[in-house]
């Protein structure tokens, strides 16, 4: 319970959005309200203040390693040339589209479809 309440206080998350790992948000809110009315939080903070401060151990940030593989040939065979035209010789290039078929003229004189 305490971990869920401390999570809420630390992140300022609304009660209904607290992760279910901490339990039911309604239960957490009930405990928070009861403990606040009973003076639990004031006593707990007072007791911690009397103990003296202890250095806070902050874990180091995680080391993130990114790997990226770019083949030089792929850069040379890009999809577009500098003038914006598609590369015709590249393996992923599409063939040019054929022109759309012409519609047959309507045999009725003065028809709107002609």
C-alpha cells in the first residue's frame, strides 16, 4: 500500500491512473485518507526528521548503446536522385505506370459523355 501511495505523491498521478501493480486505486485512496486524518503522515515525517538525513542513493542512468548498420551501397542506390526523379535501376524501384485507358466516345450525338 505504501509504495502505491508514495508513487501517487511522487508522480502526482490521479488516483484512477495508478498502475494496478500497486493495488486498487480506490483502496490506496482510502488508506491515504485514513492515514492523513489520523496524523500518520505527520508522525512518520517527524520520526524521519529526528533520525537525521541519510544520503540518497541515486542509481546511475542506464547506459544505452545504439547500433546502426548502414551499407554504403544502399546509400549509393537511394530511391530518389537529387533531381527528385525515381531511381530506375535500383532494386526497389517501381516500373513506370501505363497511361490510363481512353474512354470510348458515346455514339449518341451531343451526349455529355463525349
